[in-house]
């Protein structure tokens, strides 16, 4: 049991046989890794170490559990990053909409101002299409250009001062 191996002074490991050098090195690396994870735990001197199906506490069980917790932390960071990126995209969209709205308002304001300006034809009578046709009866009829103005009634152009 782990509680039998851990004391206030540190690890108290009792092995059933003498270990080879490479085994001692692996145990030392394991203890270093477990020591690195001490800051990740909320309680002091608590190590998350699960046992295998046989009930044996092996080296890979402790590191695997800790690696999973690190991966979970990285996944949380990635989620936060994705969320902040999505928020930034939404902010950009809102800014674009506001800019387009301002441009549209400015354009509407400009057209209103242009319509309020004085017209060179102000107070003059504008001929209707029928009158123009009567004038052109004696002359060679010219085809009307597609951009010409067609008015059915006589209109007097008068803009407010």
C-alpha cells in the first residue's frame, strides 16, 4: 500500500529483492515525476496513483493518471482559447455591422442634403413627353435616349428654401 511507503520524511520503499541499476534509475525517475506533480494536487502529500487490474501499483499507473490530468488542463486552456477566439470574431462582426450602419446613415444624410440644395430648374416649367413629341413632329424625330426623363404631367420643380 502507498500509505505504508510514504512517511513524513519521504518515501520509504522496501523491495522484496535487490534491484538492478537500471531498475533503481527508473524508480528514481518515477519519484522525481511524482515529486513534480506535488503542486498539482489540492491536498498536501497526496499522490494520485491507481493500481492495475491485478492490484499492483506500477510505475506507469501514476504517470498515466498524472498525464491525463495534464491533458485535461491543456484541453481546458484550449477551450478557453477557442472561446476567446469566437468572442473576438463576434466583436469583429458587431464592429462591421456598426460601421456599415454608420456608412448607410451617412449616405442617407448626404442624399437628403443634396435634395435640399437649390435646383437650376427651380421655378421653371418642365415640358411633358407629349409636348416634346409635338415639337419634334416637324423635325426629324430623334429616338429618346434611355437615360432621358419621361414625365406624363407637367411638373414644376420647387424645392424648399
